[in-house]
C-alpha cells in the first residue's frame, strides 16, 4: 500500500517535470511564438489574441494585468525587465503608458502598414506606439438628474455640490484626463478647476467602474468615467445616461483614450511581434472590439459599429499631444497626490 | 561530520538562502542605493506624509482585529476538534481548515456576491437587507471577516496538534484533583501556549501583508497602497522602500514571538513517547450545544460563501465557459503544485532533520528564516525575485517556471518544515542510532530509516506544500513566465470586467481542484493507517 | 591490548554529571556485566562505547585505537564494528524482520544473494525462520527481543553491547533468552558487554561483573 503511495507521488512529480522540461526546452527564441503583455482587460483582449494565434499559427504567450488598484502591473514588469526583455509586444489600454515606455527607452519604433488610416493624433510621430480602438472620457448621469451637465468643467459648479464622484486621479485614465486638462487649459486654470471641484465636495472612488456603479445606484448624481463603463450599464438597463462632454463649437472637445501597441526594444521574437502589431491595428480587430462588451470606438474610418457605440466622425475630439500629456502627468504627480489627500 | 551530510544539509540551507533571503536582501540594497549612491532617498516620501501614517494605522488595526477574531475562533475550535468527543469533529476540522487551502480573496468574492443587488440576500430578505450587508462588509468588517476565516485554521491546527502532544501523564495527574475543564484550562492550554503564540504571530503578519482582500472591500491599507505606488509611478525603488516597513515588522514580530516563547519555557515540555492517542475529553451535557454552535459557525463562515459561489455560478454553461477560459491555467497550477509540493517536502524534511540534529544553532536559524519568508508579503517577494533573477544569464530560471518554484520554496518552506519537524520529533531516536551502530551511513539512514519512519509527515508535508503552491497569488502574479499563469492568477486577471457568473464558476473550480485531491489523499492515508 | 576501553571518562548533561572518572577495559571473548541501579550511568557507558555519546573528559579506545576524546568524536559509530541491542529495542517498524536484518548488510555493500543467505541463517539461529516476512509490530515481546539480537549479530560484530534487553520480559522468558544468548556467544565467539540492574541476571551471564553507582564504578 505504501509502495503504491510512493509510486503515486513520484509519478505526480516526474510527469509534470517532464512536461515542464518539454515546454521550457522549446522556450528558445524562434519565429513561431510571440510574447505579449496586456493591460487591456483579459476578457476583451484574450479572444483577439486567440484569433490571431488561430489565423497565423503563431503561438501567443500572454501576461495579463489585474484591476488597476490590485497589482503592481505588467508595466512595471516591462520596466524591470528592460535590460533583459521577455516581452515582444505591449498592448496598452491607454497611450500614456506607451509614451512612458518610449521615454524610458523600452519601446521600439515600428511603422505598421496597418496603421494607415488611423489619424495622426493617435500615433507617435516616430512610430514608437500606435493607437487603435478607443474609449471616450464621458459624463455618466443618473436619470433622476433633470438638467445634466454639458461640460466636464461644469462639475465644479455649485449646482453639483456633493453630487459628484470621481475615480482616484492617481490611477488609470483619470490621471491622463487630468493631465490632459492641464495641457489644454494651462496649469493655472486646471489647478483652479481641481480646487473648485474639491471645494464642491467631490468624493473619490477606487475605479471608474465603482464611480459608474454609484451613479447607477443613485448614491451620486454624476461622474466622469470611460465610455465602456457607461455603455455597459446602459445595456444592462441601469437608470443612467451617457453624455459626450464639451461638444459645442469651440469647446474643449472630448478626451479620447485609444489602446496602443508598443513593440519592445530587444524583444526575443521581433518578426512575430510585427505581425501581431499589424493584426491588432487592423480594422478587423477594431470591429471586434466595438462589438464586444467593451464597446470601443474604431479609429479607422468606415468600420461598422453597433448602434449604441458613437463613431469617431461624429465627435469633437480634444486636441492634445499624448506626449505632452505624459510629460505633464509626471510633472503634476506630487500635486495630484496632495490633492487626493496622500 | 560526514561529507554527505554536510553537502546535503548545506545545499538545503543554501537553497533557502538563495530562493528567499537573497531576493529580500537585494531589495533592501536596491532601495538604499536609489539614485546611484547609498542613502535613504527612496524612504524620504515614505514616512513623511500623514497619509502613510494613517495607512499604517489601518493596517495594524486590521491585523490586530483579525488576530483577535482568529484566536477567539481558533483556540476553541482547536480544543474541540483536537481533543473532545464532539460529533463529527474530523469533518468539522476539515471544513474549517478549507479556507486556509484557498486564496483568501475567494471568500471576499463570495461575500461581495452575497451583498450584491442580485444576490441571495437580496432575493430572500429583500434589497434593504442586501444593502445593509454590503454597506457593513465594505471596509474594515468585511476584511476582518474574510481574513480571520482564512487564517483561523492556522491557530486551530496548531492548537489541536499541541494539545495532542501534551504528555497524558501530566493531564492524568491533574485529573486526580480537578475536572477536565480545569485541567484543559490550567494544564493543557498553558502547555500549548507556544503554539497559540506562534499561530497568533503568523495570523497577524499574514493579515498585515495581504494585498488581495482589502482592495476588494475598498479598505485602504499600507501593503496595497505601497504596491500601488509602484504601479502608479513606475518607481521600483520607492515601491521597495514602501515594502520595507512590512519586512521590518515581520522580523520584529517573529523575533518577539521567539523571545516570549523561550521566556515561557519553549516547546511542549518533555514530549511523551507514550504510544496511542491522548485521552478524549468528554463534553458531557455540553456536547449538543457545543456541536450546534461549532457547526453553525462553520456553516456560516465556510459553507455559506461556498454555497453563494455555487448559486452565483449557475448552470453547467458557466462551468463550461470557465473551463474553456481557464482550463489551461488550472492544469498548469496543478502541475506546478505537484512539483512544488515535492520540492517543498524535500526541503522541509532536510531542514527539519537539521533542526533535530542541531536544535540551537543552524537548525534554529533555518527555522527562523523560513518563518520570516513565510510572513513576508508575496508581492514583496515577487519584486525581489524579479530584481534578482531578471538577467540574461539567468534566463533559464527567470524565463521558465523555475522562477515560480524558487518563489514557492521561499514562501512556504516554513509550512513543510514545521510539519516534518513535528513528525520527526515523534520518531524514537533509537531507530536512527540503531542504524548508526549497524554501520549505516548518514545519507542512507535518512532514506532507509528516517524518511520511512516519518512517511506520514512527509505525505502531509507534500500535500500542504502543493496546496500552498496552488493558492499563491501575490508572488505568482508578478513573476509567472508568459503562458504560465495559474488558476488563482487567472481569476484575478479575469476579474477586471469579467462576468460575475464566470468568476464565481472559476472560484468553484478552484475550490474543487484543491479540496478533491486533498480529500482523496487524506482518505487514502487514513485507509492505509487503518490497514497497517 | 583490550578490545574496548574507557580511560577516566566524564560525561555531563548540562549540570548533571552522568559519569565521572570511569575507567574500564573489556578483553576479547569475555562477558562483562555492568550492574547497578537505574540512573547510575550504565546506558551512558554503552553509548560511549558505541560512539553515540562523547566524553567531556577522558578517552575512549576501540581495539587500541583512539575513538573519542575530550568532547571530540574521532571514530563514527558506523565505523566501530560493534553490535548493540537497545533498551527499547529500536526495531525499524516499517521493515519486515528480514528487512531489519538486511539493512546493515546492504549498507556494507554485501551482495544480495549473500545477504539473503546470511539473514536466513541468522534467523534460523534465533528460531525466527518462519517470521522473516512479519513486521516488528506483529511480534510478541520475546520475538522482538530475538529480532533485535539477530539484527546486531548478523553483522558479525567484534563485541555486542546489550542494554537491559530483558528487563521488560517475564521471568521465565527472560531466563530462556539468557540461555539463548549464552549459546549464541559460545557459537559465534563475540565479546559481550551486558548492562542490568538484576543481580540474578549478572550471575548467570558474567565472566566478570563491575558494579556501578551514581556515575562511578564501585569497589
Ligand atoms: N540525554 C540525556 N539528557 C539528560 N540527562 C541524561 C541523558 N541521558 C542520561 N541522562 C542522565 O544521566 C544519568 C545516567 O543515565 P543512564 O546512563 O541512562 O542510566 P542507566 O542506564 O543506568 O539507567 C541519569 O541521571 C540520567 O538522567
Ligand atoms: Mg539505562
């Protein structure tokens, strides 16, 4: 009986070891594999990557991110691995991270043929990153609210005193949005807006999702979130509306947050990396991401979208350089920390 | 000393140092040399801000309350399942121990589902009740509830084991003069005090370092925010510096525990060699009330969350989807667990042998190191491993699952070491000495005599080691090579905007993947015992 | 030259002195019995000879060769070529009777067929031939005793150290086993160091008796 147990343990150790060694033996760089680090939610990104693997026969090895506040993130891994890159491609869920990678010398320039047709605003001029499928930064308003705000800046008005929630501006798209306001409005005006917002009793949440939930539950009147957060809750039947802000002629315009593809400098599979980048930047991927629950807006013209997803052509886009936004983000770091009470 | 002995035990110690101590030491060094020269720059922003102090306050409060709750639950539970005639005590012990085998955030997922607008509480008791529950859960109470449920088994198991190790003679001497209640309170439990103290210290540290549960309940704590710092500003040195207070507290608490337990006359005095289990304490007229209470608590803390997950997961379609999404990571997790368990059992066994042979010197140092590494937060260990191993010359380790195995060794050797140590102490020294006199060398004595004589402990260590590999999140999340994520990690990554049914089904899958093998193996061992 | 010798040894456990100023010599072929009350240090003497204990002061010699001195162990127990039967027997519970006998031979690299033959012969000698496959736990006290004896003797030691091996048996059985030990010694010709607190046992076994009391040799 005991001999049986010993055999069982030995087998259960050796078999996996054999399996491991087979896998690791084939870990040497070769063309038929690509390693991608992904910050876009796994639920949405995985199907795209699987389709790529199926269509090209190139094996995809992915490392996914967790929710913003719960992890140290793949970005950090990319940076920590700079001198010994493990990844070929980074799929960022916003271009600011891509910019940071470019500034720190982690990115590699690549002019993808698939990027043709994507407006220059959403691309790094030197090709270190290229944007695709975007989210908008929108206002989400509870149906009980009678006169909804039209501009992001309205949130600092007396009318909205105690009714606004905002995701912690130290994380994610909210950080970029604040930095974009600093770039577009100038430091003084943006600072004034933040101060008035604070005086207006804005409450901070841990994520855009939580903000949207609070508005849907009526615990808050209005918030500033990503378009997918809003569209999701509309589809679910929650009592909320989505408003694309600052659309009047001459207004600020809506801040757009595209995904971005970055090639990693010195990655082990450069050829496969380019093919994956081409694939991600294709109109087909954009269509897929528009139809999925993340409801993202295609940057290529003419990609068909579901009815409740706005198209890029119909929106007045905020004119900012993402590089400038990324630089500004680092600059105002301490200020935002202090503002958020850190 | 035989050269074989020196080589084998030396490499076991070396392995622990390389796998665990070096990464932590490397991080300390790196944080001290931020900005290119020696100094405390990285620490400057750390303790200066009021925010950090309030976070530290939150963390200590959470850890303290969790420890108190775990003691209040764990000590009585340990007495009941370890020594009394409580009906179904073995099953109860298994049920209560389950949360320890699983990542704590599973319970958090379940309780959040319970309080959600479409959850079972809302359906049965109305939306108001659900809102009250969820309002109450979010914050400190929810964290304490989940973390004390998760870590309480540590105290329960330590207390039960210690109580079974109390020499029956000491109790019998007391029984001549006093009833069982008094004997338990005045003789047995005081003898188990070192075990209780160790359990409390470990629970405190594990609660302090947990980075998965507090963010679920939106309770800001130091460990989470310090790592978020890393996340938000891409500053490795700052994150390392932020993690250092945790490592320091860990070392301090364990040092204190060692001091106090030495002071109070460490270890259960004079381990009895008397054969057979210690006498069972009859509960008498308290038997029924005790059973009802114990089973209700177990039902509420362990059964209810599981039921909620099953309900939320719904029909087979969810499980099919879950398997489709995460079947690969489930298999990988189990493979890694099997290999990791073997490594951990071997390492724990060798260090336990060292501990028995050199209880004061090297053995004690190895034990202290292993305990320290067990309590260091997983994410801290993860960052340390990256810093240490991410170099082109180390790709064979860093780019392969070997990095995970190193991490598992670092994090869980304490578990297998303690289990092996406990069984080795029960092996009569004469068995090994008889081998020496018979001319059997050290290595062969280990393989031919000691390991077979302690095989139950080794099996338990293997199982515990495997489970602790399978449940790890903090470290695995950070260092798993591309394509080598495990199921708990997959649950974390899919939780970002994933469908609640899918997440629940994945959780149930993880529970099954843990509990079924553990149950089967425990049953097999039990059968073999009965057979021999 | 004596086969085994202690020269002015002192052994302490913490503050407790277990042996003090003990000297003795064991000659080839003799049957030396150490007689004394419980706790006087008999077991410690055997452990010194076997190499399981080390003297704080004084020297231990095996076959004229220095084996331990002043807190240092110079010859490991596994190299001393002695046999020992422990007070609690210390049979290996996970091995069969034959397995218990075989292990020491295996460690020496004795070929398998040779091993089998010698184990079988030794078991016949102690009349345990039928029980070769049994586990120690399934045997009676007297049978276990004989397994322990056979396990020590199968290695053909120069000297056999017996630590009160019969103290837990009833009188009749103890008497029978003593006769058996004497018979075996006659046949195999090993030197015997035997420890007991029982004067009758000492009378029957000894060619020479040394009395011990509180860590010293008396008279
Ligand atoms: N490992 C030990 N630790 C502490 N004291 C011991 C140890 N072994 C023996 N002693 C003490 O040494 C003395 C002699 O013991 P021992 O040689 O076993 O006596 P005997 O065999 O004659 O009964 C006793 O007082 C005993 O308590
Ligand atoms: Mg004795």
